[in-house]
């Protein structure tokens, strides 16, 4: 027997889309979405307020957990973490940006596969360590780098972290997505063990590693071509002149 389904709670999706398109404050958009969805579903006011209060109490320590590591990383950068990382990688003659990123990709996938997803990340690993080390290894081989090459190295560093995490965590049996998939399949009458879903993620992770590793292996040659092209076009000379003018203006000020 078919029963009427209340579709009004889906108004929350529209609120989120409109709020993000108009670039309102994300926290405000989420709160308005929660309240609008609750009222559309027929929740009483006291129940809505109780749910918001419970959520606040449970997550009030979350900003502290996020901000403390960022503060530590900021202090380390202020005291030369990036410079030390570049200097250390430059002392290894055989190190290249491609080889460094391949090693990091393997380490990121393996650690994510056993649930250690917090060991990497853009703010705590890519920006202060991985990207400067990739730049230092490239500078050690080719000398001063044009701005486009630096941006390319930073983009590849961030992409390597994303690929390693995304395909590595799918192997971890307690990963939230695996639990979600098994629960959804169970509700559909398909009994699947989480370990089986995790095992079937291994071939995908291996393919992702091989494909991205090939891209990283070819990165060094692509960087050499970009740097040579910048030298022939005089781009490096113009950047040096611009940097010198900026330094002179700052000293005069």
C-alpha cells in the first residue's frame, strides 16, 4: 500500500544550495537548514532547541582540537620549519620532486589503510613540509624556480596527499564510508561483511597508486621542460627584477 511521503523536509537541501551560492556564513547556513528542516518535519520548538543544545555540548571542544595543532604548526613555520625542510632535502643529491612524492604517496596510503588518517593532511603536512621539500629538491637540480613551477609543485603535493588518503582509507574496515555502504546494502536485503568491502578496495587502491605514481615519475621531466621554457622566454629574469623592486620598496618603506 502506498502512503503519502512528506517531502517538505527536503527544503533543507534548497537552503544549503542557496546559502552556499550566495556565499553566506557556512555556520549560519547550517543552523538555518537544521531549523528549517526540523520545522518542515513537524518537530516541536522545544525538541529543536534541545537537539541544537545537545549538539553544541557534544562538539564544544572541537574548535580547540582543530586550533591547537594549527597554532603549533604556525609556531614551527615561524621558526623556520619550511627552510629546514628545504635545506635537508637539498642535501640529498638523488632526491627529486617526483621520487619524494611517490614515497609520500605510498606512506600516505599505507597509514590511511590502517586508520591513521591524521598523520598527513594539507595544513599539517603538505604546506609546512611536503611542498617545501618538493621545491627544495627541484631547486637543488635546476636552481631558481619560476612562480608557475612552484605552484605546480604545490598542486602536485596537495593532489598526492588527496589520492593517498582517499584510496587508502577505503581499505580500513572501520572507515565510515564502508560502514555506510554495508548498512545501506543490508537495508536492501544484501548481506555484506565490512571486511569484504574493505578487501575489494585494495585493487582500486593499487591502481590509484600506480596511475598517480606514473604521473609523479613523469613530473621531473615536465618540470625540466617548464623551467627551460621559462629561461628561454626570459620569465625568470622578469620575476627576479620584480622581486628586486619589491624588496627595494619594502626597505624604503
